[in-house]
C-alpha cells in the first residue's frame, strides 16, 4: 500500500480509538489495559516502515540523475542505481533487507510492542510512545503482507531472510490485480479523508461555540 494511505488509515483509527478512550477512560485488549494513546508516535509508526527504502530510493534517483542515467525501475540494474536497488539489492543485499524489515517484519515489531508495554508498566515515560509506534507499524505490515506478491515484508526476520508471503494480489502490479487494488485503495483514502475532515469541522464548530459560551 502507498505510504500516505497507511498514514490516512492510522489517522482514522487514532480518531476512533481516542473517542473510545475518552468515553471509557482507557482502552483494553483481551483483558489488558493499554497505555494511553500517543498520537505523535502512532502517526510516525504508520509511515516509519517505509522510510528507510524511501530515503534509499531518493538517494539512488539523485545519483542516477546526477550521472545522466534515465530514471527507471525497469532499467538495467548494472547501469541504473535505482534499478539496482529495487531489482537486485532489495532481494539480495543484506543491509537493504535489514533496513526494509527493521519496522516491517512482524517479529521485530512485536518485540518493540512488548518492550514498550513492559516499559510503560514499569512507569517509564516513553514506554507508551514505543507501544503505540509499534501498534502503527504492526497495522502497516498487516496491510502490506496481503498486498505484495514477491516484495512484501520478511515474515520471520531476523531469523529467516528469505521467507515472504506470495500474495496473489499486489497493490501496484497490474499483473496481480494492481489496476483494481489501486483505485480501491484511493477510494478508501477519500472516504477516510472525508470522515477525518468532517470530524475536524465538527470539533472546530464545538470549540468555537465553547469559546462564545
Ligand atoms: Zn510498507
């Protein structure tokens, strides 16, 4: 899924969860009381899994442009650094795989989640932030895994560096229903943006009325 869609989905979840938290005092999951929602780490966590590869691809594209190489993902990897990154390094170079899976791999993210929860229980201030950052990464990766054919997260990283879920559906590849998934994804984005926009508008009106009263 596109990075901005992860952000929009998480923003909508943040709104729903905050409402629940306000009405009930705290959120619970399977009998466990969850740390108070930390919106900034939650929103950071929604995009963080993609950040390393975005930075690497920006670097590769800049290099290609500076050297007059036509930018293309389908170029000859021997000539274009961008093509090398996406067609070779993504699957074969250990540090590129590690960076991509630092916040994508389910086991890594679960570890951050448990560490954050444990720290919060011990009364450490940033435990709640780490917990909500990990929750957002977990949602990100739960959406990514069924929407990638051969370029999704490594399922058992760091213990296994090759196992991926070969989904029949891809969010981008037209050979794997990408031409259907992409419009649906953007329709979802639009619906969620309207939901968020209406909520913001209502909140603003209430705040104004509060200020007048
Ligand atoms: Zn991702």
